C-alpha cells in the first residue's frame, strides 16, 4: 500500500523493530508512527523529498516520548537517542542529516519557513495523524496514559486541535485536515447534547 522498494522496506522494518523494542507509550508508538509514515509518503509525492529520510523520521520522531519526553524539546531528545542507531543503518550522510533535522523540528512551535521539505512533511504528517476519528481516539489513549480529566480531553479537542490545524505547512495537508476534522463536529455535537461541553 505504501509502494515501498525492497531497500525502503528493509529500512522500515529496522526502524519499526527498534521502536517496538522500546515502546512504552501506545499513543506515540508504532500505530501512530505508521499512520504518520502513511501521510508523509502521500504528502511527499511530486515534492522530490527524500523518502528514506521520511521513513526513518516518521518511525522514530517520538522515541523520547517512550521515556516521558514532552513539549517542544522532545524532538531534540529523540535525535540524541536515535543518532547512534541511525548511524548504523543504510542512510547516506544527507539522508541522515535530513532525518535528524526533521525529527528535531517536528516538536518546535515556531516552524521556520526555510526548513527542508522533509521537515515540513513530517510536521504536517504528525499533525494529520492526530486529526479525525483516529486522532480523537488517540487523544483518549494519551489522556489515559497521562491521567487527564474529562475537561482536559475537551480542551485538547476544542482548543488544541484547531490551533494545530492552523499551523500546517502544505496546502494538501490543509485540505486533508479540513476533511478529517469536519468529522469531529459530530462528536462535539454529541458532547454538547450530553452537556459534556
Ligand atoms: Fe512528537
Ligand atoms: Fe508524533
């Protein structure tokens, strides 16, 4: 379905195995990483972006989250953890640099306009994986992991999600985000009906 070459499949398998070996947070685990990868390869079509950098960065961007990493710095923390592993697998120097930069950039609030296309794609793909019905389910899984209250779940759904949607880089991502998040209006309506909102 992802249309991977044998070399790309091998890279994906190695990164997936690495992530599964340390997975502690299902909300940021292999399910999430594979969803990010699917969006990343879709957004990469026709851009000339490095697919290998996108495969590695999609699968490993949230490694620090498995160890409690949070906030803007968790991308940088992830690259400290995966640098050694990535240095040993089949990436060129340029692919490795693009991978590390994309991972580091994905958690920054201020996204520079001059960042590489791979960084923009990973950023958008990561946000898209948090939208729509799957995104809503993921918010609930994450809330369970963190012990969040119902109010905090509502806050993530009502305030944080539209903010994330407004920060996307690519036009194609904005179209996809709109489609995905329109579906959540029904959930919001049900929440209002049950006086949760
Ligand atoms: Fe992240
Ligand atoms: Fe992520």
